[in-house]
C-alpha cells in the first residue's frame, strides 16, 4: 500500500473557531489529503496544510466538466473516539461515479486510509454537539492542460474537512418542478457529478423567486413520477407505509437512504422503494393519509417538508413535532453517530491513524 507523507500546519486555526456558530460549508479544518493521477497510476499520497491549488487556464475540468465528489461525516462517540459511518460505501460510490464519468478509480483501501488519517489528525475539529459533525468532502477532477473533447489523462483527488451545524435548520417548502429535469435513466443522475448540481441551480432559483425553498424533481415520460427533492432523496409517509422512489438510473443511490430503509425494516415498519406519482401523493393528501414528506441525505440527515405546491394545489403537512417517522430516523442516526444506540449492522467505525511518513 502506498504510504502517506504528512506535513502539519505550523499553527492550528482551531482556537479561533466558534463551535456555537457554524454556518454550513464555510469553515475548513487544518489539513487536506491530496493525490495525483498520471501515467496510469495514483501517486504522491500526502496530507498537507489546507490551502489553494493553482490551475492552468486550459485545465480540462473547466471546459468539459470531469468532476465528481462525495459527502461524508465524522462524529464523536460519547467516549471521545472519532467515528465514521459506512465509509466503504462512500469509497465504492465515488468509484461508480468515476466509472460513469470516464475517470480513474481511486483504490478503496487508500481512500479509507486517507479518510482515517485525515479525521484522526483533525479530530479536534469535530463539533461536540449531537447532530453536528465534521463534514468530509472527497472529490476528483481532471487536470490535463488541453482543449479537446476526450477523457483527461491526469487527475487530482483531494479530501478536506470542516465542522458543520444543521444544513436546513427549519422545515422547507417545495414546488413540484415539471419544466426542468434533473436527470433521466441513462444519464448521470446516479453519479455525484458536479454538473448535476450546476444544472439544478436555475430551477431552485426560480422556485425561490416564487417563495419556495427548493423543488421536487419529477421524471417519467409524462413528468408525473417523483424523483428527488433538491439535492436529496425523498420519503413519503402515507398511511402505515413509508415510500421512497426506486433508483432507476436517474436517482442517486443515497447511503442515508439505504440506512433509513434498513432501520425501518429492523423496526418492523413497512418501507417500500417503488414508483410514486405526484397524483398519488395529492390523492393521499386529500384523503388525510399523507402524514410526512422528508428529504434524506448526508448533509441534512432529515429535512422535513412543511408544504408542497403542485400547480394550484397547496399541501400543508402536519407540524414537525407530530411526525413520528422522520424524527425517529434522524434521532436514531444521530444516536448511532454518538454511540448511544446499538449498531447491529456495524456501520460505525472508529477513525484510526496508522503509520504515516512525517
């Protein structure tokens, strides 16, 4: 296995951080992991002080969009041990994204070691409050200095971290989007490709101009099948059933989504992954059977939906305090991350440092 060389910061910025005031995505830890790909192999694995990269104006990522990423979190066990949740799933999904975007895989064992070393080194940056976390951002992008449509022959893989609070502090309002499309089967919807998110910005902006927080993406030939919500997987509680759209090639195979389906099964709650249409949701609302809608993802864990607008129809959901499923799932995942809940599936693993080259 390739060794990781380490250059530590001369002076940590940790003492300047206010852990009671952490806007999401604006605070970054002391170190980052970097590796470069050339001549058919990844080289020069290293941890170094967090800082800027230089970039050639013809870097292919800027012109042809070969860029992918992952989102992970580290938390602390109640005994102080830094914990990761299902890190191998993120390594595997990164490589599935790489395959779709014609990029090289980053070896899973090196991915896991890099994450472990980085989190162990900057464990002091993990916020102490339950439900808060050290966000981990692995990503890869093309670096060839060339203008021409082909896969790059060189790449950079990087991981940085930063302490975060809640992504969505309040329940959100959604607009059913039937004009713009997020993804279609056979496209790049299953990959965490940067361009997917760039393409979502215009629809989200237009929804915000109308007074909504985000959009509910639709799919299918008639644009009636529910797809995702914003940048998250979506769940509905209708009667005694919890429903999430099936992953059909257009929907990201969310790791939080998979956790939720497993937890629901463990608790004997009926949970189904299937096609669900907006008309089925509206009909359930009219019958008084629509109890909850929530998004599921690494950043927010659970994002409750307060209102769903479908054409002229406004569906107002019950108060968050009255929602059993979404609140239970969020509390359960947070309890797992702090070591307060049993972990029968072995999802939580300590972030452990191995020998590195100083």
